[in-house]
């Protein structure tokens, strides 16, 4: 090595899960921690990391273009948010009173509100307006320490409006430092023009939407809202298998409200992840463990919907040895927050996850839920230099001191973009 682009020094504590693979069960507690550390970066990737003195000695004869001192702060891998509905029009604060008076989430949707309210706003919005709104949220996520975000469609529900959402996500990926990974979710709700004709809408998704999304290469994943009264297990299977046929990897909103069998379906179709899972049965979790499906838990959603029930993270980790990931589920209805740090607190409070498990869930396991474990999610030689610098003494401080943003800085692809 003759040169490095950036040397990060003054790292009071470097904390990271290890390796590329999802971390299951007990492994979620095992982190690499180095006090007084340094990281050397070349061409956007990590080339060396370890105790500062060792790194500096090793670089004695090497030309260092730039050095930054993070002042004794804590550095972790850049956080990964693997489940968001980032691109959409409008907001739904007008439904707050209804929610507070006890009208259930699915009832608001059945009355033409909920997701369908956002569908109306998204259809009415032009690409530029959607871009500007999503850009603000993406900036907020970045300021929270997030360097990779998944973004779903699903508020267009016509061929053109779904493509419009996905094109906005692509434009964000092309223009913003945060990486965006796109998911096609035409099966998010049945739009008014297909009301009472869900099968015909499934045909439309399979025959009209999916081929266009695949042809334009606008998504990596295909997701379905598999829920009582929305899309059945059979309909979800058809859509996910058709997506798979077109090269889109299955994901699934599964067993959020009713134990419909979405977790079992996730195993059957080889989904990369299954989301929510509040009502998932032991049989469903066993199917996920058998087929390597990553549970993506969304404690902000159960919190914001005021549910007494939460996903069984402890069972998933301790009994089923599943590699739990966490996400905001940022969306205008069930979880209007961009704050992954709030999610960390809720994972501690309501899912009873430890700080070590929470960091693993927000980094390497989240990266694997997006198929990106080779490149991101841990501080490893050869991986992208995506790093979050926290003004916090240790990882337990993040879920402990809540309601504030502890991110001091962010390095993305080896560039300091927040300081
Ligand atoms: O993951 N469950 C379905 N989809 C979203 C909510 C979307 C909305 O309410 O706008 C979720 O919670
Ligand atoms: Fe969601």
C-alpha cells in the first residue's frame, strides 16, 4: 500500500459485528470492540482498522491524503434501514383523531382512508414533488446515521404511478450519498378501481406491472402485504413467484395483525426477509429459520398503532436462532418517523433486545436483509467505508438516552458527508 485517501483517528471506541453473514441467536451479542482505534480508507473502502498505534506504525511509510480526528467518539458501521415506504405524497395527520378514538388500522383502510388516502396523494403528485418530499426524509435518515435505505413503491397501484415512485427512488439513489435499494410493492392495497376484484388486481400486478418493473430494472425486491382482507397467502404466493420469475427477490409483510401463514410462505418461496411478524406462529418462525429468512422487526409500528402486542424478538433470537434485523418502516400511516435511533429505544423497551443485539440488527443483519452483507453492515477490510460517528460513550447509550439524535458525523463511501 503506497497511499491512503483518509485516515480516521481519535476513535474512542470502535464497535462492529464481524463478517458478512447474518448473525443468528447468540452471535448477535458478540461484537468486536476496540478502544482507541483508527481506520484507513482507500478508494471508498476500508483497507485497515485496529488499535490506533498499530495502524499508525503500519502506515509510517505511506502517503496519507487526509486525516480526521473524531475526538474520542464512538464509531460503528453506517446504519442500514431495510424497510421504508420512503417515496409517497401527502401525510395522514387528519387520521390521528380517528386512530385515537380506537378505529383499527385495517378499518380506516376499509373505509377508503389509510394507505388509500396516500395512494390518492401519490397519484396526484408529480415526480419532482415526490422527489423533494422523499429527499427531506432521506436527509433526516442520513443525519440519524443511516447510510443505506430500502424504499418501497405501493402508493401508486397503477403501472404508471408505481413506475413513477420507483423512478423517484432511482433518482434519489443517483443523486444522494445514501444508497437506496428499491422494492416493488404493487400488492400494498387493492385500489378503488379494483374494489371487490382482488383477483383481477393480482392478475394486473402479475401481467402488467411486474414485467414493466423488471424490464426497466427499477427494483431488486418484490414485496406483498399478506394480511387478512388485503392479499391472501395464495395471492401473495402468486405475486412473489411471478416476481421471482422476473428476477425480483421476494420480501413479505407477514403476519402483522392475523396469523395468516405469511411467515410459512416466506420460507416456502425463499424470501430474503419477512417483516412485522407480530402474530407469526412457532411453525412460521421455524419455517423461516429452516430457509434462512431474515425477520425484519418494526417496533415503531406496533408502538405507533398503540398495540399491546409486539414481535417476539426474544423467541426469535433465543429459541429459533433467527438473525433479527430492525427498521423504521418509515411511512405516513403506521410509522411516520425517520428516526432509527427511536427504533433502537423501542427495540430495547418493547422487544427486550440488548444493545449488542440492537446494533447487530441495525447493521449486518439489516444489510443481509437487503442482500448487501458482502459490502456493508460491518467494519471489515474490503467493505465500503460507511461509518457512523456517535457522540455517545458506548452502544448502550443509544437506546438509553432517547428522543435525541446522537449522530455526530457520517462517512459514506470514504467521504465525510456529515460533520
Ligand atoms: O408496513 N402494512 C402495510 N404497510 C405499511 C403501512 C403503510 C401505510 O399505512 O401507509 C407498514 O406498516
Ligand atoms: Fe411496511
